C-alpha cells in the first residue's frame, strides 16, 4: 500500500490499542516509511510493529510507543479536530518515559524522514494545547 500523503511505501501493522484513535476503528493501520502518516487500512497486517520503531532513531524502541508517536504526528495536522485524542496520546507517550515534544524534534531533524507534519509550525500550538 502506498502513502496517500507522499506516495512512499507503508508498513501494515496491527495496533489494537491505537485503532480507537482512527475513523472506523480498523484492524490494521498503515504507517508511511517516509512521512510517518498513519491511516486506517483495509488490508491484513503483514509487518511487525517493531518495524515502525526501526524507521528512525527518533522513534522509541518500544513498538507501541513508536506507533503512538507516529499517530501523534498525523493527528497534529488537525489540532482542533483531534484535541482529546492528542492529549491522550501525549499522556500515553509520557507514561512510557518519552518526552513527546523532544521526540517530535528528533523526528523532524532525521534526514531519512520527510514528516507530513511541520513540527516547527505546530510546536507552539501543541504546547498551548497541552499547557
């Protein structure tokens, strides 16, 4: 499956703990290898969630936290629409011992990624939202 945002290949993974944050609560999510966009997928999961953590040194080693951070990248494109989901994901990421804002900065500076999210532009808004 190709990414609708950038056209690159995606990973198809099962993420039962995160599907509630996506429309339709799909059994599978697609995570772009380049821009980290996360979308529901109709296909069966064929990739290991640990593969998501391996996409960038800026992603946590824990697959669930890496997936949550990738989903945060996607939802931050629409802060007003996904406010409660973003707050929940940030809490989840923090409980795993990861600073979400620092992690977003690392992802933005990773030369192997081209995030769909403009972290610099959204950072201030995200800080206000979480404040």
